[in-house]
C-alpha cells in the first residue's frame, strides 16, 4: 500500500505547486550539466560552444532512447 500512498502524496504536492517550471528547474539544470561535462570534461571550451555541443549530445541521447523504445515496442 505504500506505493499508492506515495503516488497520492506526489499528486497532492503537485496540486499545491504554483510554478511547475521553477520547481523542476534544478533537475533540468542537472540534466543539461551532464551533457556539458560529457562534451567538455576539462571545461576548456567557450560557454556558447559547450552549450551547442551539449545540446547536440542531448539530442543524440534522446534519439537513442526513442530508438530503444521503438525496438521494445516492436518486440512486444
């Protein structure tokens, strides 16, 4: 029963959240930072170049997820 209680708590919490975007900002920032570290582990690239490359790495990651998802659905 703990699982349903947690789901209820999450829904109640989100129902009381005024600014959803602000609440999820730390997670989104951490996700982007992951790709920035991946493309520039030494931190030597100019900020704009690092961001550009990180965005490309993120897009590749998302495409890999979509590909895996399609493969699983096809087997299903």
